[in-house]
C-alpha cells in the first residue's frame, strides 16, 4: 500500500481509539452512547471497503490484546460481553457502507448508506449478543440495544457525512 493510504488508515485507527473515550453509559443497558460510530462512519466514507475492514480489525485487535481503546476506555471485556456483537457487526456494516457509498461524494447518499446499511447491521449484532449473553427476549434487547441509540446514530451519521463529503473532495 502507498504511504498516503497507510497514513489515512492509521489516522482512522487513531480516531477510533480517541472517539471511544467520548462516551457515557446509560443506566438501563450495557451499551454506551459513544462518538466511535462517528469515527467508523467517517472511516467508511474516506476509505475503500478493504481499507475500512482493516482499520476496524486493527482497532478491535488493539482492544483484544488489552489496550484500553474500546468503548469507555475498556478492553477485552467489551468484546466478550453483551456488547461484543456491536464490535463484530462493524466488521460487516462499515465495509458494506463503504462499498455502497458510491462516487462522487454525496451527502444524501452518504447518510442513506449509513442509516440503511450500517445502522441495521450494527443493531442486529448488538441484539444477538445481548439476547444470547443476557438471556433476554427480543423486545427487551430492542429496548437495550436499539431504541435508545437511533436518534443519536442518525445525528452522528449526518455529521460524519457532512465531514466525509468535505474531506473526500479534499483528498
């Protein structure tokens, strides 16, 4: 890979690590509201699907080896706990979003790919892990893994799309 591409990917990994600290817990769910999904969206807007996958894989690997880079500055416990499904769903959701984003950069298309591709896949991953590990029913999982996050995720998707369009044109 070219130095320019590796630099962009490294910056995206670093952005993921930093934005994971911009988070706060909700009292009724193990999930956290985090700026990380903003960084993941921006990564998908700026990189190819393969590059996006590698960035997310590296980010998850950093947490898996014990670095406190996952949601709220945690490490491995986030991956094997009830929220682990979100992390592994990102490996599918954001590369697919990157694939579907199209060219040239377009705000409406960027937001649509996030809301119609990345968000549903991410929520399904979170639902599966919460249902299996917390032994709860689908409705309980929806109230813990999906409903509290929809509005914020739409706002983050829109903000990331605005920045993504500007940066894509710049690069």
